[in-house]
C-alpha cells in the first residue's frame, strides 16, 4: 500500500503529483483548484480574490488588474474603465461618478460641470445656461478718450465655443438671434474710458475662446438720447440723413446694401416738418428698425442705434466706431437744419472734410484708410477746417 509523503499514513486512495504521493486530506490541504481553469496548484502559488483562488497562469493572462484608485486587485469581470483608460474597482468607480441634475445621465466627475448646488452634463449646461442678461457696469469714470454720453454695443457671432464659461465672469449678456449662426453678446450700459476698457476685456476673452464672425453678422452700437430735446434729435436725424453715402464709405458693400441696415426710409422734408415733441414721436413711431440708423430704438430704449458696421471682434474697430459717432452726434446736435445743410451739402470729399472738423484728424485718418480698404476712397486732407 502507498504511504503519504506528508503524514506517512498508509492510504488506499492516493494522489501522485510530481512523483510525490499524497493522501486526499493532505492534497486538499496543500493544493487548491484555480477558479478559472480548474487546475490544482499549491496554495502559495495562487492569488486569493473574494474567497476564490486563481493560478498564476490565469492571472498572467489578464484576469486581474490593479485598481488605479485604491491599489487592490480587480477581477476582470468586475472591472470598470475610467475615461482615461485606467481600471477601477466598483467602489472607486462609483465614488467618482455623479448624475446630471437636469437629465439624470451618469457622469464621470471630471466630465461634470458643477454650479452652486447643481451638477450638469455639458449638453444640459449649454442648454440651461446658454443665454443670460447683462449685469450693471459700475465704476469710477474718466473721459479722456470719449465724452460722457452713455453707449452700449451688440456683437453678433458666427461661432462662440465655450461661451458659457463667461456667464459668471462678465457683465455682458448673451441672447439668441435667429439671423445668425452663433449668439449675440450685449454689453451693459457703458460710459467713459472704462467702458472702452470693458469692451477690450471682453474681446480679449472672445479671441482666447476662438470666436468667429462672418458676413451674416453685424456690430450695433446704441447711444443714449435721454437728455436730448426734440430739436437736437431732429438735427441728429437730419445730419445722418445727409451723410448716409459718406458713412457707407466706411463699411463693406455687404453692409451698406444690406436691407437689415439700409438707407434711411425718410427724406429731408419729413424731418423739416418736425416742429414739436408730438411730431418727433410720430416720426420715430413710423420708422422701421432695419435702417442704418435705427430711430425705432428711441421708443424702446431712448437710444439711437447705429447698425451698419461690419461684424468684428477687433477692439480698435469697435471703439473707434463708438468714438466717431459720439463725436458726430455731439457736433451736430446743437446745429440748425440750415447749418447742417451748409456743413454737408457738398460732394463726398467735401462732406469728409466737414466730418473731419467734427471728429478730429486721428479718426479721420483711420476712416480714410477704411474707405480705401473697401475700395471706396475719400481724399485725405491736410486737416483743414471747413469755413
């Protein structure tokens, strides 16, 4: 009868492994069956996982990976993959997941967008927080580069990726516009040099986010008219009517011929008939807002809206357009209609010299270059004033 090499007992039922004789009890004490392949191997050559033994061969074939979260072994059937490709156990995986407050989708924590008390997936975040209102612009003001008249701008975009990252980090508002592919960004009421600086700050962020505009977009600027009389408003409207062709020199044909910001739909006689506040109210009430100077805005906001500029996110173009119109408005508002006739009754070059007198040589030089850029040149002068 065989003798067990471990306990030295004579056995009738024995197991031989590598020329060593084992009784059943000693064999089971030393060897265990691999839970994957079923082969019996010494216990000291196995991996114990969740009460089960696995041989080294099965482990080497990828049955386990180390959890990148806690360092424990993870059985392949219980393995969870993180977005970065790392293996995680169930507890670590669920500890790094959350759910969108709006749609309930399960998110990896690095993909979730956290707000005050809510969690959003990117899709819901963009939908829920896609648009917002502007905030008040409050600061100490100086007027070195522009006068005290308040103003505000609207910048239309073709694309504005990641714009929601600005929501809580800007005083600008954001709204939809069915006429463009992107969104429209609306400044608060601005004033002074600090208002121009705020435009610079916003446009810098837009460039960093790689925003784009195209010919279907526009740039609109509003000027405050709350302190004007009906006489000054009439003079401003008359001066813009007389100089429409001149202003068209400074923008592309796509804007000057655009029905959304076209030629004024009134003539000089309709303005000369304005003789009181009621006449002025009737005049602006009859206007279509789709004119290069939108007087309809006066009914809603007490502003004049200039709509004709090409879409842009360039600070210099935006701010110079504000300056030139601000100086023009202040230069003509106290003139009589006869004085405006004398100032602007000549040809384009004559009108440009008159405009130069109102806006200064710095802006005149810039807009002479813009006119040349659009192949609509006006003659540069030696900065002489109109007599």
